[in-house]
C-alpha cells in the first residue's frame, strides 16, 4: 500500500502518471506512488484535470477537495485530498485495484 500522510484537513500521497495511455485507469503502485495511466495528453493541463477528476470520483470527494500540491508539470506528483481520513483513503485506494 502506498504511504498516505495525514494533514490537518485530509491526506497527501504520491502519484506517478503515464499520459497518453489507451484509457484512464489505476494501474497499481510504483516506488511508493499510486500509478495512474491517463488517456489525456499533458497539454494545457488536460492530464492533470483528468487525474483530479479520477481521484475525486474514486475517493468520493468533490473536485475542489483534490489538488496537486507538487509536480504539476511532472509525471511524479504529490496530491492532497481534503475531507477524508487516512483509513478511508486507504480503503478506497485498495478497493480501486481489486
């Protein structure tokens, strides 16, 4: 399981993205990060928008509660999700890969 860090308002975790994939999907883990394949290209923030939407849906949070706090222009990102506990986030992320 990827490391989840508790913050005053929610959790943070690392994400490794692969843009221009055949489809958008959670593909497992890589180097302590959630591996996400995105169908969108990394042009004008499109891939980041798809990532935020995917994580918001997966974690049952509104899009405004999901933000990329580091690595906006990189494949390696740190994401913050507000309004969720570490236990809830871990359970939802674990369930996304079954």
